[in-house]
C-alpha cells in the first residue's frame, strides 16, 4: 500500500515537473490535485452507474474538503491564534446536510443511503489528502471503489438487492377485475404496485405500474402474470437502480 502511495506521488511529480515538495505552495497544489483525482475516481464510478452524486459532485466535495483542511492549518499558523482544526471540524456537519438531501423516502422504502454514505467518505478522503496523509487517502479510495463496484455486482447476483421493474400490461377484462387479480398476486409476495397508471390502448385497457423486489421475485411475478388468460400482452423494462 505504501508503494501505491509512492507511485501516485511520483505520477503527480512527473505531471507537474516544476513543483518541489519542499515548497509550501507546491505542497498545497499537490494535495489539492491529489484530492481532485481521488474524488474523480469514485465520482466516475457513480457517474457510470447514473447516480445523483456523480463525477463533478465528488470532485468538488473531495477538493473542497482538502481546501478547508489546508486553510484550517494555514490560517491558524499565519495569525498564530485559534485551533488548527477549527475550520476542518466544520466539514463533517456541512457534509451531513448535503448527504441528508440525497436521501429520499417513499412508500417502497428509502433510497439514496449509499450516495449519502459515499459523499461522507469522499469528504474524509479529501481531508486526508489535504492533511498530507497520501497513503490513507489512496487506500480509502481504492477500497471504496471496490466496495461500490464489486459489492454491487455481488448483491445483484445473490438476489440481495431489490430491483425496480416497470410492468406494462394490456388486457381484455375490466380495470377493476385486473387490479384485483394483480394485487392478489403481489400480496402473496408481500409487495405492492407503485406509480400505477391506467389508460386505453386501442380497444383494450393498458396498466402500467412499478414494483421493487429481487430478481428472483420479479421472475415469479412475471410467470404468475403470464398464466392469466385475460392478459394479452406483458412487457417489463428496468427502472432506476435503487441506491
């Protein structure tokens, strides 16, 4: 891990050949640059998965946390008064407000917890980079990236993570009869339809709704719906990934 930190610092040194680590200004630039790069690594993973806090958001959070950490030390040193950690200590409650804004509550549960937690960790990585703790910052970035990417795949493969699926049903019977039948099937699985919409498609009725459950439960639901003789067409499309 120490070798990984040294490699990252050597890359920065090669990218910025006129910067000397002995110069305070150069040291600050290296810390801010590293913070932006590490925030970008996690932000890119979130952007590719179409999460609310993507590339730019994570870069700004990581860079800003590093900047405040540096300012906290440098201003106290410049004026010789105050606590060196006074400004940096305010990053945590500030990030808490941003994270709280990414958490959404609905009838199907809570979403955005992973985004909020990621924002919190990215801020800590920025603080580590701003404080000159290069190896812990790089290690934390690698660990969080692997957790977000690999554990997400593992959760889907093991049916641990609920998936959102949009169902579109075209049917012959009356809307009330079909709703009763679909609700009965969902109740057997302990689920309920969300964002329901009824409309007409030619001479037939069209029902669109959303369900959150595991991949295996979606397969059972589709099999049961296809067994109904009154449903002439059933289509499913993936909805937004719950975070």
